[in-house]
């Protein structure tokens, strides 16, 4: 065993021992029980006979990108439901949530024709229309900072290819794209830092920028531009493409809009800025599909409990993805690990006291639509915002947490915990308690026999940005794991290279073992996990999570 691994294991055992000393918080309820025989069986099944990569390959290679509302998402949900049933889980089912039309990309190609013919790496934004055949026209560099800027372009853009965005700043790479947590970084993460110092989101600024983008989109459609090209935030040919239109039936489709790799975009934008003629050909075959209730669903299945079968522990990940890659690190890896965790428990012959429910969510990329619908229906809900605020302000996913009183549903008292996996394809290094200090000694005890696998950190910090948030906001103990970032934010997150090759098999196996262990321990406790006080009504528009955005995204961007 390496010295670092041995140190983590010793630290984990010591932390548990200290937590259980008289007078410690955990000692009030007695030592946290961990069934090491069960953990051994979980480890052996997951690390020696794991099938997680088979699941990931099915999702990435055979089914491909899984945009919510699309035929591919429906296929993925049907397959996952059948696979969970085949592994012996009970009551496998799909539950629809409100969405809208789907979108399918069949082909996309961009070429610069003048001053030199060259192919351009580009991906359409989801929910934007095709070009109805190859279309070519002169490129125009457009800068719009305020609504008044639009007037100067009136009548000048018809038949043009609009370059929308500044020339990307190119910098030599000084840091590796892929990184794992160091022991020092994990130690720092484990220390709680108050969030008071974080700059709150400027909702007024976000609203202004969002509304400007909507007016700009309408203006470009009225001007009959051929297409819009925007620069990617990545480099080395990586294209980060998300959504640019709307999935809501009846709303305008807009104009064909593509994200272009930073390097070729920079060349075209510099030339156009110098008034050097640039001609571009764009060919996009994309189509909207009619709303399909089976293409916007959550997938659920269960390992029935025994003496506490009416109580539930949930593990989950989002099944949907964006479209440029095959949704490997976001989030086939998480889905594969969660499904594998359930398979491990069944294959190991373990019968939990509480029911363990697997949930694979849809609509995460559009704002936690699937998980939020489940929580609203089964756990707890707050009033929807008034129609004027909903229609005239920011969309749901940009407005943040809902205000108003919390109405508890029958499932609120029965759900012990929800564990979510959606931080890329890296191994699990620990867990966030979401500021629930009572869980620190509990999770330290659970992680102690996993410390040699690299999972040993418990932090009382909160994290956000994925499907545990609707549960947490409803007062349910809900958690996201700490994972090695690898190249998640630098290379793969929502990009054209988010493909199976970016999932390290050993990391996936380790993550599945950790998720299975947490699900088992939560299901076996005499008491449900300690809860924070039921959250009061948040201030309207209180931010849900994550760092501030530099600018409001276009409609559909997330």
C-alpha cells in the first residue's frame, strides 16, 4: 500500500474513533455501525466482477447522445428500465414529466470558402433549426452590447453569416487539462468556509442580458440571416455546444446557430474585422420532433427492503445529455456507476432493511426538470411563481430557488436520503454533507473501509449544480460526492469530446463501490439519517448553487 493511501486509511479510522469518544456528537446515539462483511462483498463484486464499463459503452457507443425529448433519450430510458429489471430490481418503471418538443441532429458541416477553402469544426446548438440545404454567404462580425446597437444593423444582415462574439484570446497551456486532487487540496476542501464572502448573483444584470439575447435572436430572424456562428470557450479544437433555442412548442425556432472551435472562429473574425472578404458555407440538417411523453421520463427501480421496507434510500444520476459528444462524463459515467451499484448489491446477495430506489433523471440539462418534478409530486413542493414573473423574467433554471411555503407530501417522512453522482468520470474522493454537521462522523465511519480506494474526505461545505438540489431544498438529506475532476471542466463537460474514451474504467468501478456502500449503510441504520431543519421560504430568486456566470446564456444554454 502506498504511503499516501495508508495515511488516508489511518486518518479515516482515527477520525471515526475520535467522533465516537464520549461527548462527541455521534456518541449521543452510539457508535455508527458499519457491516464490514457487507462492505467486503460489495468491494469484491464491484472491483473484481464489475460491469460498469459495459453499461457506459451501451449508453455512449450504441445509443449515443441522449437529449431530453429525443428518440435517443426514449431508447436509453427503455433500455435502462429493462436492464435494471434483468438484474433483478423490482417495480422498474418510467415516470413522465412535462417537457416539450424534441430535437434531432442528422448532419452539420461548415466550410470557409473565401479567402481560402477549409473545413471548420462546428456543432449546432440544440433546439435550433437546420439550414434547408447548404447555404453560403459573406461573414459579418457583429457586436451587440445593448438594444440600441441593433438599429445600426437594420437591413444589413440578410443573407449573411453572422459571427457573434469577440475573437477568443489564445493562451499557451500552462496547466495540465487533467488533474486529480492532491492530499493538500482534499485537506483544504475538508475545512468549512462560510459562503458569506461569495458575491451573490446579480439577478438584474442576468435578466437584462437574457432579455437582450432574446431580442437579438428575434432581430436576427427578422433580418433573415443565413446562420449565426459563435466561438467556443475551449481550445485545441474542442467545441462546447449546449442549447440555443427552445423546446417549448409554439415558440419561434430562431435561426441556425452553431458553436465554432476557437481557432477557426478567431481566424474568420479577425479577417472580417479587417474588412477582408470572408465567405462561409453552412449545412445543417436538424429537425424538431413532436412532444413524446415517453421521451421525457425518469427511470426508477427498487431493491425492496425488509423490516423497514416503507422507508427509502435513493441513489441517482441524470440520464440525459447534450448532443455534441456521447454524454460520457456527463453523465453516462454517473448513470453506469449508479446502475452498477444496484447490480453489485443484488449480485452480492445483500437484502437491505430499507428499500433502495434507483432514479435516472431526465431534463437535468434544462434545469433539473425530472428530479424537480419527482420532488414536487412525491416529496414536497413550493408554489409556482406568478405568471407575470414566470413569463416576463428569467426562465426557471436561471431564477434559482422557488420562494413560498413548503408543502410536505407523504414521501417526505419516508425518504431517508438521496445520493447523487454527477461530477464527471473521476473516482470518488469523499462526500459533501451540505452543511449537515451531524453527518460528518457518520460519513467518516462509512468511508473508513474505503480509504484505501482514495475515498476519505468529508466536507461540511455545500455544493450544487445537479439533481440533489431539489431534494436538499425540500429538507431531505441529499448529497453529491467529491470526485477527481480529471478533464471534466477543461475538456469534456458538454463538449464534442465527451466520449467513452474519457471514462477511466478503474475510476468507474471505484465510484460504483462507494455508491453501493453508501446506499447499503443508509439502508441498514436503525434510524434515518439526521436532517437539517426544514428550510424556510428562500428569498425570491435566491441562487441555487455554483459560481456566478460571467454573462447570461442564450435561451436554452446551461
